[in-house]
C-alpha cells in the first residue's frame, strides 16, 4: 500500500472522484451566495449610516461636499455673468440658426430649375 501513496506524492495517477465536479460547482455556488449576502449586509449597514449622517446634517445645517461645490460654482458663474473676463459662450444666441440656411438653399434650388424669365423675376 505504501507504493500507491508514493506514486501519488510523486505526481502519479490519482484516483478520480466521480462527484468532484459536482462538489466543486456546489462549493462555487456557496461562495457566490455568501458573497452576495455579505454585500447585502454591508449595503444595508451603509444605508443606515447614511440616514444617520443625513439626520446630523439636517440638525446642524451642514451641507454635503457635492452641494457646497455646486453652490460655489453657481456663485462664481453668477458673479462672472456681467464680468468682462467671463468665459465666452461658443455661439451667441440667434446666430447660426440652421433652419433659415436650409430654407434659403431649398429656395435657391427651386429657382435654379425654373425657366430663365421666372428666375429673373425671383432674383429681383
């Protein structure tokens, strides 16, 4: 019997367990399930903490970091509205309306296909 054990230790043929694949699959499923339960537990705990944090913020009038940054940005934009050094807008309102340009090009196309005397009338 000792020679069989020596063969296994040296990397020889091991006895295959017929249920090994099934056991491994069950083990993987159990690990996934435990991981999901752990994530759910920590998500619940974090939600409870956030409720508590919000209660403290409301009680003492404290704002979240994101809210403070948004208000500071809005204040900067409001101050810069009348400033000469404010960032320029890409296209001023009213400029570059594409609808008017399309209408003109359609009108030009129609005029192009009219007989000569009618073209002269529309061009004037």
